[in-house]
């Protein structure tokens, strides 16, 4: 498996790459290419793709981790640039209206309608159940939360604000044979829950956890618990970025044993 980060809060070391809040990566495995999320901004996504030699038309499927704008905002530009249809795998909850209330009311959901994206060639396969949509590419399905989670924001239902559990948060599991890689978007379900769920689902140990771990502002107790539980679960390597948090990444680096940071252009080969 080879993963290349296309959209991340920080730019990498190659010429022409831009950092921007959000996440997207391309995963190549078993001769197929899957795009995970699309970042916040289409121009930045397409610019980084071009600089890294990734062509929108060569991607076999799109997996959306959850409906937040910083993972879905580049979708329209990606579909327009691609020009041919694509299968999109996600949870049925991605189109919910969602907002943040602080510091002021703002929309944080997917900035497009389903119809708009279907008009540009997206074929949605929306399911809360696990599904192997291409050989070795498994959508985790909805993730059971046995420990703390990292939900943010509010859903808007019948004009009322309801705390958003971000139920639609799913991970992409890549089957490496004897072990798995788990790719998260924001990790709202809680990074420990995600890893546990993936092990239970596949019966295989986690070689690497890659993506946003949403530990920013989590505090010492959660950080220490995350390190202890991921170690106990036998997770070998961490590749953390996006909403992990800089101080929180430093904690993982110092205490977990193996951790590398993500940035645009970073590759992970397993
Ligand atoms: Fe995010
Ligand atoms: Fe998110």
C-alpha cells in the first residue's frame, strides 16, 4: 500500500504544494487508487494533485470519512476536473446540516447538495455497515464507541440545535494481508474506538494508523489513555496530522514509540 497526502494543514517540502486546514490522501493498493476525502478547497486540492503528479481521472473510487466541510469542500472541483463518473462510499449521515456555534454561528457541513454532486457524476453508495468496496479496501462502517470520543458541533433538526455525535465518522481499512492500515479523516469516533473497531472487524492487527486523530485540546488524561490503549492493542505505527494538534502530536512522538507527522506530499508505504 502506498498513501500520499494531497491535502493537509501543513505544506510539505516539494515546490508548489499548499497547506490548508483539511485532509485528503490517495491510497494505492492491489492495483487500485482510492481518494480519501477532498480537503476544504478545490483549487488547493487540484493544485497539490498536479504538483504531485496525481490525475483526477485515474482514481477508481472516492471514500468520504465524514461530512465536515474540511473533508468534502474539494469534492465539486474534483468531480468537475475528472469529467467522468465515480463511485463514492460514505455514511448516509454526510448530508446532514451541521453548524458550529462558537465563536459565532457558521456552517461546518458538506457545502453541496447530493443532487448537485450527482449531476457532476458522483454515484453515492451510502451505508452505515462495513463494506469491502474494492479488493482490500474496506469501509469501517459506523464505529462503536466504547471509550471517549471527539465529537464537535451541532446538527440542525427542525430549527433546533442538537449536539452532533458525528455518527457518520468512518475510517478506511486497508487489508495488507496479515495486518491492516487504518486511515481516519478527523477521528471524531475516538482514535482508540476506531483502532479497536478495525481489529474486531477484520481479526487482524493494526500495522499503522494514518490521518487526523482529533486530539487537539484533549488534555493530558485522554492523551495518556490513548497511548496506553493503542499500545495495548498492538498498534505499531502512527502517522498523525490534520486535527491531531501539534502539542498532542509531540506527546505521541515522545510516548508512543513510533510516530511520524503528516504534511502535503508525505508518503506512507507499507
Ligand atoms: Fe477535519
Ligand atoms: Fe471533522
